[in-house]
């Protein structure tokens, strides 16, 4: 009986260690009647497994040592290795200005601006005695050097073609109740729309009339002012300005 047990005893378990590292292990369910490998062959196989296990242990030890050298800041959440951001540096000094380039081509000329020399003339009169009907006497205060505005006689102004802005101011002292009126006359035509009127309610009253208007003159024209009063002779002071407007 003892011999039977020994005869059926499988001695290969002593030379086939468990598969600890995923290596392929030969099939143990072989035929017992087949030829058994020699002990030398079994020893060489175990030697190869031992070498593989040693190589695996060394590689694991190397990975562990590399991980131990990192303090954890060089790995992101996914486990991939990253580098920490570098230090920022200050900007350098601004370099010198380069040489001046050649001037470009001249652009087109713009529209003409308002002329610097305004064309105008002014007139004045002090303590003038005016009858009930007469032409207002004009005395040049500032002449027009361009001769677009000039006196033809002591009451008539000659104007060249264009647009003119005219303003006048007249103050009068009347002797009795009545009215005073001043009307521009252009080319022998009264311009009633630009006349000024004032009426006195008592004797020796101060009346003031003034206007500002713009007229168009075609082909040159003459201009004078007609004075009318129902209060007898009056003493007046007057100022007037005529400006030629620039219009394209």
C-alpha cells in the first residue's frame, strides 16, 4: 500500500511555483504515462522565471524611487507629469526712436475757408438837425478799402453785387407829440419791411429806432435812407454799419 501511494505521488509540484507575475505556466494535466522532463530542464525553467521576477521587481523599485523624488507638484489630476510655471520677468527699457522717414505726398487741397479780411464800412452822425422830410446824411467813420461799399454823395451809398448785412441805430429828441420813421430805399424802391418807427407821447421826449436786416444787391445798386417826422425838426444821433457777406 505504501508503495502504491509513492508511485502515484506527483513530484512536479515541488518545481512548479504558483504563477505570481502573469507568466504562462505549462499545463499540469498532462498524461502521467508521458515522458517526464528531466530535473535539469525543470531547473532551467525555474531559473527563467526567477530572472523574470527579479527584472519585474527591479523595474517596480525604479518607478517607486522616481515617484518618491517628486513632491507632488509636478503631477496633474490625470497623473500626467507637468512642469511648474516659470517666473515672470520685468519688461526691458524702451529702445531709442528710429530715424525719421521721408515725408509723404501732399494731399488734395481743402475747401476755401472764410476770408480773413471782412468787407465792411461804418457811418456815424452827431447832433444832426433833421427836418420833417429828408434823406439821412451819412458820414464815413471806417471806410471800405476794397471799394465794394463807398459813398456816391453825402446821403447815397453805392454797393457792388452781393449780399449785405445792414444795421442802424438812431436816437432823436422831438419838440412835440408825433412820430419818427426811417425807411431804406434800394434802387429808388422803398424797403418798407426794413423800416423803423417810434411815436412820442409828450414834448421833448427821447425816441430810439433801430433795425438789422440782410439784402441782396444785383448788378450794383444805390442805397439811401428816407427820414419822416410829424413832430417838427428833431436833433438826432446815428450810427450805421454795412458788411458785405461772403457766400459761395
